[in-house]
């Protein structure tokens, strides 16, 4: 490993603007770095993380200790914790990112114009990607690696709860990047500037090209509303499955159960089952019985309670709650139109699925439901970059601009137009 | 023409929120309207504009009269003016939009996953598109037609200077849309709410999906910085041509002349000529002589003045000024690196071109200059949706998110993922 700026220049002596300017400078080098070189850096990062327990775990323990004294919840403490197994898993995720094709330089479209001018639109890095997240040191390694692979510099604000862990992780990452001859400033933390640093990052239009918030709904909403830098919103999911009049009973049971129970704490898990009135008596007892048997609490409307006694009465709040737990809300609706209307009112436009054997219902649902992912006869759990074959999971966008639905590496790029002429002038 | 809500419900009785809610409702119908139906509406709009002089021109004269009393510049008065010829041109532009293929429903990518699930990403309308612009009634017809074609409702804030003209134009457009059975609320003006209306529009996250500012740099920058609704920025161009050491003299003369003189008031016109020191004496006298002969004022650095006496000394401000006039700035640089460095510092990242015979210089310029459009041996005037073959000109984006460079109709759409299964659950 060569000696670089990392070791000779103390990080804390730099202002936030210094760091952003340095990230911008690094991004210029990264933009034209070859895939081979970027992949070497990624493999060096993986090796450093896998072998870095001695430096990482003591720092992580300091964060955990602070968390305990500050009353951090047990769930957040668990997210914060890194051990040998988790470091190995993190490292192997980075090796996988190295194996994905480089999106930079991909030609998106192109043609020769009638006048002979050759034009093509090619993928280029954004430049500097900012990330704001909370108490998840794995995101530090994850975002840094995805940014690097896509030719972007990364500026990370990981929150005070993980500050010690993140500082060590970023040091290891910088040393690894420098060891292959790329700029150490390609990845930086701004945790030392606290909340004020996050605010400054959101104002840094021109120095930061895009900002990705990761974490609670309130963190994401703050960034979306306050940032002057363009944001890619990876949002919460209030996810619906509609059981149509013709829904196959086995599929209805399997899809609702898988969507709710397989991993209830994630954004593509099911929140609300809507059931066509004409099939409610046929389907609900079995569907809800199966969920109940797996420990799911059912919050039903009055009509549901008539068919399934082992349920609580749903409140208005239930229809717009992302549970992240073994809870499900159930509403009996008059028809497909009422189902679509309910979804329009309460959905966060993440993922919705219809279970039906009726081709007209299927096509109407696909056309009229305005969500990032709309499904027929499939579990909502499939809304996932890995499942879609993207190789890497950058997040699931619920906005309409730039990227919608599961985001792969190409969603971390912009494009530019290349035009080649021979003295062409416009007539 | 059928009687519709347009004639029975006075527009002024509605609040701004009423109008946005109505636009949202209309957008649901538009999203699944066939291309045939949308094209019929466009042809009805074209006919109404072409035949509408009796209603449009008196309203336009009132705006012009107000403009004169309020001291509106002659240039802005000219932009504001509509006459029979301009109405005919506007109408024929709408007919051309009707002829472009519908972007909605286009499959962007898709595949069958290893588990048999079929996924495809298809283009869908954004929903409601807002536009904020100034004193250009042609933009009213233009944006309304582009939005309609791409299945979006449009909410227009066209500024007080054109308020009477825009009101009549929107009435005609609404009548035309309603005449084919689409919702009149698909296109609405909010001019009657004044500046406060523009501010409310920028806050209407959830009701408006994307906002497009059109006009002066200060208007665009206000919208970009204040809007909570996502913005597509169509920005100003500080445009560069670099004459490399090996530049062909004929090409250097033709390209700089075309880029500067053919239409100096547009964003893809040339601002700054950078010249390699080794070719300055060979190229500048002829290049600048030709420009001077066409009435161009040359603002040169000291080294330029030594080679071309008929020039003014450039100030620091010249390097970052978008002239929109027959002015050009000229700087002699040491090499390609200095040229790229100058562009990095002063460009608005719209369009830059290199004139060179050296393949290494050409490839380096294309790779290292980070602008929406980067050219070799071609006039910067080619950065244009029409020239690129897009059929319609939505604007030229200088941002990196969502769209970059000339925008066609597909840039007025989002996408959604369609997933088709047969009872698929995740293992």
C-alpha cells in the first residue's frame, strides 16, 4: 500500500467545503477511470473490511456503548452492531459489486443524422453523490462501493450514532482506494460536522450532484423538502394486494402470506389486503386464517370482522400505516374500481399486486394503478434490485423523475451526448 | 363541439387547489387515453388556434397595451405579440406534435426472470406537469400540446404580461379538448392567482409531479431553488468552442461563425472561443476577421489583442456571460488541459465543441468535458431536439437527473414496472 494524503493530512482540519471541493476534484479522475481500476479498488476495499476487525470492532463498541447510554432502541443497537460475520458479509457484497458490468460508457441510444452527424447518448457518472443515513454502518461500505463502481465520488453523512464506526470504515476505504492509485478523497465522511454538516450538504448545489437519503420516513421527507441538491427518494411502501372476484384461492393464500410474513420489516412487504365483495366469503377465512396461524394481527373493516372474528377493527390510520411488523389491514371493496380508488388514496405508490384469473381486470389494474411496480398474480416481495437481476440494490425509488422502482447501478449515472462531425454547420 | 364544464363553470370561482385537484383527476383519464384520441384533441387545438384570431388578437392587444404602459421592453413586446401568421405557425407546430409517435406505453426494457416472472419497464405519463414562464403566449400552446401528447395534464403559469392572451388560448384549448371527449381540466391556467399562485404551485408536492420553468436565468434559478416539486431545469448556455493545435482553418472559421452568428439569441449559440497557443497566430486573424465582418464584437484576452487589434479587452465577467447577442469572448490557452480547465470553471455545461484533427485530443475532450452535449468538429447550434430527430422540442436540460441535453416527448414521461406471474412467491 502506497503512502497517500490520507495518512499525512488530518481529516478534521478540513472544512466541509474543503471536503466537497476535494470530492469534486476526485470525481474528475474517477469519471475516466477504467472498470479494471475501479474493480481493483473495490477488491481492495473488500479485503480491508474483511481483515479490518481489529480496527473496526473497537470503534463499533464505542458507538454501541454511547448508544446504550443514550437510550438507543434495541433494534437500532442491532443495526449498528458489526461483528466478524457481518464484516465478512459486507466484504463479500463489495466483491459482488466488483463483478457487475460497469454502467459508465454504455451507449443508451445513438444514430447518424441525415446530415451525416453521428450522435450518441452515453452513460457518465453524476460526479459527487451525497448520502444521508442513520445508524447503519453497512450503508457506509455499500454506498461508497456503489458510487465508486459507477465512477462517482461519495460524501457520506452517517449520523452521530455510528460516528466512530464510520470514521474507521472510511479510513479503511480511503487507504484501499489510494492503494490502487485512485484518489483517497473519492470517499469521505462528514460526520464530524454534525447536524449542521447535513444541512450544509443539502445546500451544496454545484458541489454535490445528487443526494440519496436512506432511513426513516421522517429523515427522507426532511431531505426531500429541504435539499437544494436534487434528491433520489427511496421511499416507504404502503403496499396493497387486491383479491379480485375470480382470484384463485391457493394463489390468494400463498401470495398474501409470502408478501406479509416472509420479511415483514422491509418496504415491499404487504400492508393492506383489498378483497372483492363477491369473493370475500370464499377467500377471507382461509387467507386470514393462514396469516393468523403465522402470528399476523389482522386489522379488518366491519365487513371483514363479520367473516373473520379473530381480527381487530381497523382505524382510518391503518390504511396509511407502513407496519414493518406482523400486522395487516383488510378491507372489503365493491369492485375493481373501488380497489383502485382505495389504492389511489392510501398507497405510497411503491408496489401493488392483483390476484385474478380475469384478463380484463388484470390489464385494467396494470394500466390504472400508478405505482412504481404493478403486479399480477405475484408476491410484492419481488420488487427488489437483486430479484430483477440488477446485481446491486441501490434502493427502490418511489419518485417519478430519473428512476422509478428498483434501482441498479445505471440509476447512479447521468448521460451525455457525444456528437462527431466533419466541419458540420447548421443551415 | 359539445357543451362542457368549461362554459358552465366560471374559472375564477375555483381556488388554486381546486384547479390542481381537477388537473389530477383529468390526468387519470389522460393516462389511459389512446394516441388516436389524444391526436384528435391536438388537431382540434390546432384548428381552434388557426381559426381563433377573432378572440385571441383583441386579448393580445390588451396585453400589448398594458405592456407599453408598464414599460415592457421592445424585445419582450415582440415576443408577446401574436398575429395571423404567428397563429398559423403555432397551429402547424401542434399538428406536427400530433404526428410524433406516442411515447406512452413504450417498453423501455424487459425480460423473463429465471423463476418465470415476466417483468417490463414501460413509459407512463408523469401525471400533472406544471410550467412557469414569462410573456411568451406561444409556450402556452406548446407546453399544453406536448403535455397532452405525452398523457399529462398541464397547469400553466404564464405571467401577468400575457394574462389576457393566455386566458383566451387556454379557453380555446379546453374547448378543443372537451370536443373530443377528453376532460377540459387537462389544461389550466393559474395566471389569475398572480405571484402567490406561482409560489403555491412550487409547493404543490403530491398534486403536481414535475415543474418546468422557461425563461430568464433568474426565473429558472428561483424555481430550481424554491420549488418543493421536482424541477426539470432548462438552463442557460455559456458555450465554448476550442480550436486545437491541429484545427483545420476552414472548419475553425465555419464552425465559430455558424455557432455565433446564425442565431445569437439562443442557448446553443457560442460565447467563448478558446485557442491553443500554438495555433493562435495561424487561426485567430481569419476566424475573428470573419466574425468581425458579420458585426460581432470581440472581447479578447491580452494575447488575443496582440494578434487581432479590432477587439476589446475581455473582463473576468465576460467568461461567465451568456451574451444572447453578437458578442464573443476569446482566450488563448496553453494546451488542451487548460482549455478543459477553463470550461470546467466557466461553462454552464450545456454544449462545448472542439475543432481538431488529432484523434487523441478529440477523444480526451469528449471524455473529460462534463457537459450535456460535447462535440468534435461541429457547430454547437446542433444541440436541438429538432436537429437530433426528436420531432418536438421540450427544452434543453442542463441538469444531470432524469434528462440531459435536448428533451423529446419521452422526457415528459416516467416509467413503471409491470410484473406478470402465475402465483409466484419469493423463496
